[in-house]
């Protein structure tokens, strides 16, 4: 009698299953790592951070600095997290908060983080404004601060929350003598007069701290834009 041959093993099916399992496993690992990356940043980040408007909000942001920095480190390439980290240095960049009490190391940290945020989110007008203010502490005349200030206008011309601080910074900048830059600042003034009259106090605050060139620009601009506001400024300065 003939000896029966052993059953054939379907090696093709096992090979096909192995080919499917390997990429599926790699895909699952990648998804798990991505989920961990997202969750680690989201769980460590502080509550929503907006551009500071006063001393109280400045203090609140500074208190969240460690959490924001940790979240940015987890996020690595997330510009929104680095932007939030930069905003927690408002005690450094807010003009009215600036003083010699802020040490040079902290100022440099604020500058480094702002530059990193802009590397990943160059569209963020808030951080261009932060960088302009921080760099101005070193030297207004090196051109970097003025360039960053211009970028805050180009990337966020209609961001109302930035107008009070941006106006104050612009009127102390040497760039205010430049005609093209004056057009950018005039846009903020028109926004205040025509659409945001509640911000007129910001014009008065900026006027008080402005350079002589900045004050002259305000007077020239308001002559045809809002004579009443100009008159109020003159009275407060004892010019009327």
C-alpha cells in the first residue's frame, strides 16, 4: 500500500498574517505615543491665557509660568503652547511693569521663549509684540525691536486686545518717525476713535509716556480724526 503523504501546511496564510500584524502594531504604537504626547501637554497646561491687560492679570499669568513652561516642553513643536509660555512673562514685557527689579536672566528667558514660540507660530501677533518689548529693554536702536513691532501690526492689525499696549510701545519707539510705521499706528488710532471709544483712555496713557516725536504724531493725527480727544489730551498735559 502506498504511504499517505503528510498534510501540507499553508505557509502563505501565516506570512500574510505576519505582514498585516507588523504594520498594524507599529501604527498602534504610533497612535499611543501621539495620544500620550497630546494628553501630557493638555493635562499640564494652565487655564486659557490671554494677553494681559492690567497688573492683576499680569500677576495671575506669572503664577502660571511653571505650568505653561512644562506644557510647552511636552508640546515640543506646538506654537500655541510656547506662545502661552511667553505670555506668562508679562511682568517682564508689560511696559508699566518694567523696572530694574527684573533680573537680566529672566529677561533673556522671556526673549528666548518668545523667539521659540515665533519659530512655530510666526502668525501670532501677540508674541511679536512680546518680543518687541523684551528686546527694547536691551536697545531700541538695534532695529530688532522695531522690526518685531512692525510684525505685530502685519500679523494682527485688528486684534483689539493688543492696541493699548502696542500703542504705548509704538509711541516710545524710534520707528515712530518713519512714515510707513506711522500709517500702522494711525490704523490703531482710527480703530479706537471709530469703533472702540472705550479705549480712548489708552490713547491718554500712551500720550503721557510717549517720546516727543510720539506726542507730536498723536497731535497731528487727532487733529482731523478726533479734535475733542486732542483737546482733552492737551488739557491733561496743561497745553490748553
